[in-house]
C-alpha cells in the first residue's frame, strides 16, 4: 500500500433522486415479504416495483449471502478415470487416493478466504463418497483404507477444526442406480441417501442439487420428487439453503465465473424444480441463463417475484474434476481477482471449485494461485479510506453500525457529506445495500471533485448485497454518490473506497496457422520472459521481442515482469501440438457467409466455421474431413467451441475417424460426448485408447448442445504428443 498523502477534507455528497416520491414516508410501517410475493391482479408496474423492493431474504438466505466466498470440492471416481462425467460403470476399485487429507483441503480453502466447503457426495456416476447403506457403489467397496474410509466424515471433522461451514452436493442424475427411471423407487432411494447425509454428519449449511442430465432421447426419464426432497432438507436441516435445483439459491447461468452487471436478487424467475414453478418460467420464457431476470421490463409481465439470489460457480481449472494435463491451466491470481470482481462484486456469491488430485490433496499449483488471491484481497481491503467517516448535512438521516461502516437511508433528494481526516487516492469503490430491508437501487453514478470541477467517475446499475467498481486511480477532494433511480427508499449500508494493489495481467499466448508464437501483455511496460523447455521463466530467461517459430509443437511458459523487473505476475503455460500449416479441408458442408471452413484450422480461436442457420438448411450430422498433408501418429484430438458468448452450434455428440489414404477409414472411438460442454464450453481434448497412424481425419458432429441443426467450430486440432510428454 502506498501511504495516504496530505491532509484534506473529504466530502462525500449523496444526492438521492428517488423516483417514487414519498415512498419512504411509511418506512417504519412498511410490510416486508420474506422470500417472495404474489402481485394483486390489478397491480400497476409502479406497484409491482414497490412490492418487489419489499421482498427480503429468509434468514438462511441472508446468512448464506454474507459468506461471500465458498468452495466446491469435486472428487470421485472421475478423479482417477480422468473424466468429467462418469457413466456409472466405473469399478469401485479405481477410487484409491494415496495421501488423502481433508485437513489439507479445508486449511487451504480457509486460508484462501472461503467460508464453506461443499463436497460432491455423489456425482452423476453414482459413486458415493460415504459408506451409504443404499448402494454397494461407494467407498466401502474401494481399496481406499480397506473400505473403511468415509470422505464426508473426515471433511466434517476438518471443517470443525477450521471453523468452516459444511455443504453437500448430491446429484439427482444417477447413472449407476438401477432404479433410476423408475420414478417412485428412485425417489425413495434418493431420499434415503439424502437422509443419511443430513443426519450422519451434523450441521449442513447448503444442499446443492444439480440440474444436469444427459441421457439421450431413448434414455431413462426420471420424475424427481422435488417436493419431498425439499421437505426432507427443511425438516432435518432447517437452516440449510437449497441451491441450483433448489428454492433458496439460484445458479447464475454460466460456469465461466462472470455474473451479470445488473443482478437483481428479486427475480421473476421461479425457483427450484417443481412443475408449477417450471410452468411459470415457461410462460415468461425465463431460465437461469436469461440475461435479465428482474428488471422492470420483466416485472411488468410477471405476476409474482421471489428472493432468489445468484451463486457463481466456477472451477479453478478448466474442468470440475482433477485432470493431470490441467496442472498448467490453473487460473492465475489475475484471473481469480477478475472473477471475484465479477461475482462477489456484482451481487453474487462466489463458489470456487478446487478439485483434489489423485493423492487426495489440493495440488501445489492450485494452492499457489489461492495464496496469491488471498494476499491480493488482504492488501485491497487493508485500508478502508472512508472508515469512521459519517454522513452529515441537512436532511440526512444516518446511522453508524457496529462495524463503524457508513449506513444511511436518505429520503428524497438530499445531500449528505462525509468527512475523512485525510485526502485519498483510490481505484475501487464498494457499495452495499442493507438487503434485510430489500434491494432498491436501480442505477447510480459516482462523481469526484478536483479543485472546483466536478467530473463523472463511473456509473453502475444494481447494488444489492455488494457492488465493487474498479477504475483507474483518482485523487479527489470530494466524492459524490448519485442514486439515479431506485425502487423506493434506498438503504445503503456501506460506502467504502480502497486502493487496489497493482495486479499484473497474464500474458496472452497465441500461435498462428504457420506455427509462429506471439506473446502479448495488457500491462503497459511489461517485459515478457519465456521458456520453451518446460522450465519456469525467470528474470534471466529470454525476453519476448519477435514471433518465435514452433510449428512442430512444444510447451511455452511465460511471465510478465514490471517495475524494472522487480515484480512479476503468474506463469502462463500453453502446450501446442503440430501447427495446421499444411492442412487442407477435403470436405465440409457449405459454410454460412463469413464463417468459412478454413477458420477452424487457422490457429485463431476468435474465428469459426459455422454452417447456415437460416432458410432451407442441411441438418445433422455435419462432417468435416481434413488432410494433414503428412502421416502422423494421433493420440487424440481437440475441439475448441466458439469464442463468443453465443454458444449456438456447439457440438455435443460426435464421432472421429482416421485414414491413411483418404479412402479406407477407421473409427477411433465409439460415438463420443463432450461431457458438460453445454455449461462449461471450454476446449475439449479427447484421447484415444490406442494411437493411430494417419494422414486424414474426419470429425462428425452428431448433435449440438441445444439440438440445433447447425454446427460451430472455432478450432479442430490433433494430439500427436504421447500423454507422457504432455503432462
Ligand atoms: C454441472 C455438472 O454437470 C458438472 O459436472 C459440475 O458438477 C457442475 C458444478 O455442475 O451441472
């Protein structure tokens, strides 16, 4: 932290322009609606907005929101089979962590600032991490601790040791249970599992029901008894929130880590999985991924609203489970900080997944990123420059809460001033509403005054539980918060200003079609040091100046240095296979204009091949055949989904053939599926069970994530490096 400079008076004027005049008048008698409210049939939009602003969280939702950051642990047979979704046929014998230590997980996560740990007690493969009495498919039939181990028990006692809350993820979709699809029987089985989890391990603070299910059109159709599931949780663990396919906590709608800019915790989206709720959402055309769930435009069409706050779940690695080839792809401190500002800073709770490895430990690389993340946060929040200052001025009503943070509920158009003892330079603002009184603010701006001139600093929309804003450093004599519009009287509980430590952007590693590597930095004046032999880049490594040729593939590691080489960012790694320099498209369905087939072999993930989506179009399957121009040994292939936000045409089911002569073809694997690509559309690497010598390959897209007739491919690539070299 730099020191705070010369003494000056900081005045913060709060201008409030509440759109509904007089709405605060009855503040003391205002009715609050816990959890949600149904509008009267005749309600006008203004009435709906007012009623929506009176919706407040249930106590358990409020307690949950205050945690801000929680952790996910994805751990099961997939950890050992290297899969994202097991199919339920995995033998129990594969589950055998060699150095299992739940204490190490909880200590690491607690030190990183997480307040709860949620474990995948059972993922889609059906394997239970606790010695359940409901199935044989559990730890008790694994070699781990001779079948005497219980992951949940160890986790529970570690949570007690480190003062962490404890949550469970139980996948309704179960690919192992024989009864799955026989609805009443499976519901009984699921309730029995839930009952064990909610009674054997003490207090549970979050129950996470996943919505995923990928059984094909001919697969089993299970009707879940949500009513009974929720009822059991409420009876056995009344303080636990039920998340995602639950009624208390909403999935933000993406697994990228980035929440909405405008995030209302009061939504027209109806919570949970029950049929009446699904019907409401069907009528409004809403899903958790809809861009807008709570604006006035949506309220206008809705007949009720709910307190349904958002949870941003994201993995510290590309996948949810541990994969050794992702050891180099752990999110950097820079990325984690970015995610923090886009989740916690946008009225959401961050649920960060940190998957233990095959030893049963959180990997060293993940620990390093978490450590850096925590020290960033400590440094960011070390000095609240407005701490202790209090609003004053005519017409201001205010209160100072126990934390000595600023809390005020101005009514009408008033100005309030804050006095701080010293002048400040800052680049982060934090605002909070007291959500126990509802969410009100719809838009606001911050202004600063330097000398005699006021200037606009930044605008924002919703605040909610917490809003963080970042901007280039400013020094100001006065700061003004303008509430531009609000659903009734605002209740601002915190207004703080901080100075963020400098954080070095990750270098971006690109390779073109010919195989030339370019390294880019967003940090001005950064010097990028790199290596090509797998070693860690240091000050003494070569500096990147011009493109470096890497047509045959290899490993690029690089790192940005700033401040005369005294500070550096995280190491970024990219493993490249052979460049598509000699590749030719032999066959591909005609592209939509501007989305040529060549785009999928140009090394640029920002361009894509896309088949037409309009008019008379050819449906699935779409087939592409590529001539690599030379005979190579293939160990697998890669598919990179389109880069933009719109994921339309992303492939889900596929086949992959190879050929030496372009005439005789070999099928490399039975038709495959990119597990979880719909929610987590990252680059997919598929390894074959044995290598194939070939010059041509054929990728057949059989279905896309939303069953569209068209296909989109940003890049298609091959794996010619044996797995032993890649890790
Ligand atoms: C998804 C699942 O399918 C993923 O495997 C992961 O568990 C994620 C948190 O939720 O729906």
